[in-house]
């Protein structure tokens, strides 16, 4: 957290982004699932996250809790679902404004995701 705070303080226009796949490869995810990820990412004040294919490893019951608890936009422009809650929580993109400059960030999941 100290490094993130230092960079945000030193530089005016910074985005802290995540390209996904938080749901794979760590002991803290195995033990605590979405809760650990949401808590850490919220504490670090992420600006946005794109979903990776591993966020779908446990289907919607594994994904929706993260989307509910995240205090930042989670994006995937190419995910289609009939699930109304997923539609409401998942954003295709986010626009940030720095002074007069707008920066668009788009989430995209590999088409191989099931």
C-alpha cells in the first residue's frame, strides 16, 4: 500500500488498473475466495479491473460476490449474460477524466472463456 500511495502522491494523473485473473494462483484466494481479493483491492483503491478468464472458474456464484463488494468498476465489454445482476454490476468500459483529457479503459475477456 505504501508504494501505491507514494506513486499517487508523486504523480498527478495515475490509474491503478488490473487485467484480471485474481482468482488463480494464490493461497489467499484458495482460503478466502472473493472476500480477500475485494478487501485488498478496495484498500489499495484500484481504479478499475478487467475480468480475466479465471474469474469465471466458479461460474456466477463465484463471480457475483466480487462484483458486489468491489468499490471500483469491473469491466468486460464482450461478456453477454441473461443474469440481470451481472448485467447491472459489470461495465463494458469506464471513462476517467484528468483535467480536460478523457481516458477510456475497456475490459475484454479472452473469447476462450467459458
